[in-house]
C-alpha cells in the first residue's frame, strides 16, 4: 500500500471531491443514468430483495445509487460523507425525486474511525470508496459488521494499468500540495476481511475500470 495522508487530515477529500467534481457527476447521472458498475451494484441488491430495506452508503457522493434503490423499494438510506462538496447536488437530486425525507446525509462521519456512531443497516454500499482510504481492513471490516444482510463494494483492478494510473494521479495531487492519495489494495485481502465478518462473496462483476463484489450474510 502506498504511503498517504492519515485519517488525521480531515480536509483531504474536500480538496479533490469538490462542488465542481460533484456537479459533473450529477449532470452525467441526469443525462444518462447509472454507470455500468453502479448498475451492477443496484442489480445485485435488487436481486437479493431490497423491498423495505435500510441502506447505508459510505461515501455515496451525490447519492445516485441510493436514489435508484429507494425507487426500487428500499425504505430509507443513510449516507456518510467526508467531503462537503456533494451536498448541494445531492439535496437537489433528492428534492427532484421527492425523496428528501427518506435519506439522512451525515457529513464528517468516518465509519472506520467511529463505527459506534452509525446504526447497522440491511445493506451496506461502498462504491469507489475503498481505493480512496488507506486502511482497507478497518473500513471494510466496519462496513461488513454494519451489514445485516449484504455488503457490496467496488475497487479498481490490481493490474499494471491501474497501478500506473494511481501512481500518476498521486504524483499530480502531491505536486499540488494536497494530501489525498488513491490506493490499489489486494483483492484477496479485501475478500478475506469480508469473510472474516461472516459474509460470503456471492456476486462478482468485472469491468475495465471497476470490479464489483456483492457478499451476503451467512
């Protein structure tokens, strides 16, 4: 795992995932809907049965996955976010969908560092999150322990292309004196963490940029 800022830097995400970044994601979702990896996450959870379920999403950004799960029958959702840049677009999307009352967006709550501050949920989602966090074991372990029924997460493939991209991205970010870093964690090690918390991987999808794993409670 590459060296990086530690959890003690509370602003490392705000500087990268700002309102401009959020706006681009929200506009793309409004025009084209979910991207392939997001669609597979929603399909996996819908296939398991999402009716009346509670959803906990860690780092859900503008909340497009939550929106789609709520439209498909989920009862409510909690979003944990470490960057304030998404809040305006997330509120607009929820308002447009008439779902503001069914989502609790909590800013500044780090599940890995404060797991007792967050209630468990039927399903837990981490999309494009584990690769942004230095301690995958702590984050995935806390997420798995909060999942009553299922956990689904995505990560970039551990191949040469991804490693070169992450190193280049980190170099550019470091040159800007920002503390955020990206990571390529071991897929096997991440699956071992999930299994150690009583969840068994039951779904795998591989795309060119992302891998998706869905795991169910034994």
